[in-house]
């Protein structure tokens, strides 16, 4: 779950991380009591690059806060709508640094990244200004790593990094995060510091072990709809193109992402990403019907592609469930193209043909079938 900055800072503050005082605004006509100014007005979306997109602006008066908030609310940036704005105190007389903790799955550790400089252009910093190591996912290892990486930096900067390390390491590990990034990390000459901006991404699969994050999610299902759906239904479903014409009933996160790329390369517009996880069907049509209903409600979808690769799952059994699910979803009135790979294909073909649904085992042929049928409906 990619937390909005406001939620990320609330989570950090609960764990002792100093952050600028701020409030959240959802309606420019109803401004809550502001902390002491001047202020920074920040549009809240779950994406980076907000500063360059004009979603981070300074304000010297309450009137400017209202104007800026009104100009940001409702904007769509990086395909995300700004539904709220955080207004927080400006930080003065401080230098900008960078501190990041990133899950390194390939190495089985945590990538620790620090720099004596930070801000919007941190990606453009020379390599020799970025210090990094991968260590074991343990607080002691992370803290020791930061101590090594801070060696040789100016005294106030090194002190700030060493003070931040245990707090951010605890947050990263206890929240089962995949990313905790503070950029900028504001540092003053006396070594005190503040998290000027915060990016936190948590592991959706760990939500069952994270009551605090579940409470946050329950209170803001409108802000984190995909994660809320996953927690409720047990699988990943994301609308990738509201105007998409191809609904997807697929399994395998990586395979599904590759399929989306292939469809786009073929000039088609997939509507959704899905990892239905066939092992969770358990002989029931519930998950399939749920997805088909969501796709049926999409205004632009003209066809559905079912793409299943079964290692353990028997495709004959899956096909029987699919046919039942289609029968239980009368709202879906578009053609269905099926491509299956795995065990039980002969039985699957018989089941699908009896239901009037042709089956492909070659993805390229399935895509050609999609294109042919879409061209026919267009004509």
C-alpha cells in the first residue's frame, strides 16, 4: 500500500519521528485551523514527482492557502485525482538530505541509501554523493550501516542520520514496509532534523498482521480502493485504464503485467490488472463472479480475455467454474475469449466448447481472436 504523505507522516509521528505540524484539507471552502505559518501546500496523491507537477507550493497567507488548495483539489496528476491537500509549516534554516530504506528481495536484505543532499533533483545527484549498502533486515544491522555511511559527513548531518536511523528502521521493519523514503530530510546546524516529505510503501500481503494499517484502510477505502478490495476479497484487482475495452480475468501478477504490455503493443486497451490466484477458488465461483461483475460494470469494455496458466490448478475444473460463473453473471453481455495453459486441457476444451466458448492454448492466437472480434463489433 502506497501511503499518502499525510498518512505516512501520521504513522511516522506515532513512532517518534519529528514531522512538520500539518492539517488535511478535503474542501477548499472549509479550511480547518492551521498551524503557525508560513505554510507549504501539498496535493496528496500516491505518486512521486509531486513538486515537479506543481502539487507542492508555498503560501504566506491563509488566503493563499485557500487559493492553492482550491487549485489542487480535483486535479488529475499521473492518472491520480487529488482528493485532499496537506498544509504544513514551512521549515526554514535547514539543509536537505536523503534517507531511504528499500526491500532488496533478490539479496534478502534491506538497501540503505543516504545522501548529504536531497530534494526534487536527488535522482540527478552524482554517484559519489549517494552512499548505499545492503544489510540484513534487522534494526541493529541497519543502524550500524547508517553509522558507517555517515562517516566523514559534516557533523550535524552525520548526527541527524544517526538519530533518524533507529526510528526509521523500526518503522520499516515493524510495518513490514517495502520502502521508507524521507526526501528531504531537513537538518539544522545543531543536528536536529525533520521528515520534510515521507514516502512509505507497505506489503499488502502483510495486512493481516498489521492492525494499525487495517484500521487506516478501513477508514479510507476511497483513498486506497485497490488495497481494500484485496483485503476483502483476497486477490489483486486494479483498474489500469477506465476507458479500456478488454476486461481481463487472469492469474499470476507477473504474467498479468506482461499480458497488459502485450495487449497494448497490439494496439488494444486493457481495462484492468488481475491476479485471481486460482488456488483460492476452492471449487467456488465467488471470486470469478465478483471479477466478472466488476468488469461488466465498466462502460467501455467490449470483450473479456481469460488467460490462465495452471501449474497445480486443473484447467478442466477451472473451466467448469468459469462456465458456471458466466452463467451467474447475466450482466456481462460481451464476448469471451479463453486462453488456457496447464493440466487438463482436453477436458477444459470439451467443457468450453459445450458452452459455446472456443479455447486457445496459444496467446498470440488468442490476441488475434480479440482483434478480430473487436473489429467485427466495430463494424
